[in-house]
C-alpha cells in the first residue's frame, strides 16, 4: 500500500482469489476514519451520529457540509466496504456497517502506517547501533566476527556490519542465520551465510573476536536462549565481545496493534522459536546474559527502543 499525491492510499494487492480485493481504488483519511469507527462499533452506526463523531474528532472537517459526508458514504458502499441498512423501528434512519472487505482494507492501511513507522525508526537506530560497534565493541574489518539474526539478517543489523558481511542469497530465510566475514579457517565456506540452530552453532571454540546478536533472544524460548548464549560464549575468543540487541519492554497501542495484526511480527520477521518477538526489561536482559558471561562482564547500553547488553568472555 502506497501513498499518492492526493493524500490517498492506493491499495494494490495480489495473492487472493477474490477479484474484488484486487481492485485498485483510493481511500482517503476520512474514509479510513469511518472504517475504523465502524470496525470498533459493536452495532451499526446511524449516519447522522457518524457525521457528528467525525466533526467533533477532527476540527479541520467540523464545517464540512453533510452532503459531502453522504457522498463519502455512497463511495464506500459502491466499493463494497460498508453496508447501508435501515433498522426496524428506527423510522427513516439509515445505519452504516463495515463489511469484510472494508475490514481487510482497514488492516492493510494499518500495515502501511506501521511499516512507515518502522522505516522511520530504522535510520536513527542504524546510527546508534554503529556507535556501539565502534565505541563499545571495537569492531574493525580485520576482525573475525559474526552477525546473528533469526531469519532476516538485514533487520536492524548495523550498517557497519552490512558493509563488512558479504552474505550469499542462499539460505537467507533459514530458521537461524549466522553471517561470517573474514573467517578463513572455518568449517563452512568463506563469506558464507550459514544455517544454524541456536543450541548448535557449527563453529570452532574460541574462534571469533566479535558476535553481534540482533533480536535473536527475543525469538527464542527460555531453554533455547540459555543454550544459545552458551554457544555464543563458546565460539568467542578469550577477551572477545558479544553484543545482544533486544527490544525494551513497553506498553503502547502501537505495539499491541502491531503484534496482533502481524500475529507475532511474522510480517516483518518470520516466526521462530517462541512464536513471537519478545520484549525485555533491561535488568532482565542483563541477568540472562550474565548467567553465562558473569555479572561483572556485562554492561547495558540504551538505544531508545532497543537495549544492548555487551558481554566480554574471560
């Protein structure tokens, strides 16, 4: 779903057997607001009440004539996103009700909005992750290091790692990815994006200088995450560092809606392990990592929506 120059959303969808859903049409923000109100309502909404709700909620349309609203209602009905019905005993009043097609289009609009927010977050977060790479991890191109991320190795991976890691297209959607640059003596090919399980990483002990773990713990069950931490500790050289980037726990309408709409975020990152992306309290993340690396060897770095635990192997 993209935005056109008239502030409308153009819905272009495939992968469906219903030809009506494939129709291209514009939905402006007022129409989306109507669909949202109807979607939340437990019963049909009287047209006059809908107009009052819209005028009271949005000052910019408080003086919009009723005829304009009725034209919008007619358009939504023609595109089969709402139904207009009379209710027995209510005289000549007509009521609005959202259809299944209207609910589908509303969800698609929400996906567009949420994905736009993620895109807006990506740039600043990349910059902050790069600072962690340089200041706290001491990452340099000549070091042997791995980037670990479930299913999508490019999701919130620092730009510095993206520049250094030369992954292949093969196995990019495996259950658990490890990208390995500059690893000339590994049991896997040079510059290979390998498939791995969190409790059995096929690398030698004391091999890597650095490991960047991006949202990996958030996708793993408790037992798997403990084994994964042990494996990261095993493959690091003495004095090597691991950085674990995870989402900070917070409550918001956006988070709840995103989790519900994507069924655990598999729209952005396919499901693994626990079935949905988990959030962490900072001390909870530190304690989890410290159980393997030791309390004195772990420190936290806060990156707004993300908390990073940097651990050093003795």
